[in-house]
C-alpha cells in the first residue's frame, strides 16, 4: 500500500484516519468499528463492503 495514498485516505463515513493492517489487507476505522477491504491493491471504501469489527478486534487495536 502506497504511503502517500494512506496519508490522504479517510473513512468515508466519519472522515477519521484509517489504520492499515497489512496481513489482513484492510483499512480500519476505529471510530466506526469498520474494516474496509483492500482488493488487488485497491482500497474498497464502500460502507456496504466493509465488515463490522468484533469487540475482540477493537480491544486488540486499543492495546497496540
């Protein structure tokens, strides 16, 4: 994932900063508890394609 692209991308819902999870190929919005997929190197920033993060995943993010 290109660092410059990551710097300009924001959550389409709340406009907050996203966290890049390389192993999972996702961009995480902690505010909305959503994970946006990255498919073939392209972030899919659609709410309908995002998955809801579990409480365990949110706890793990908070502990990093």
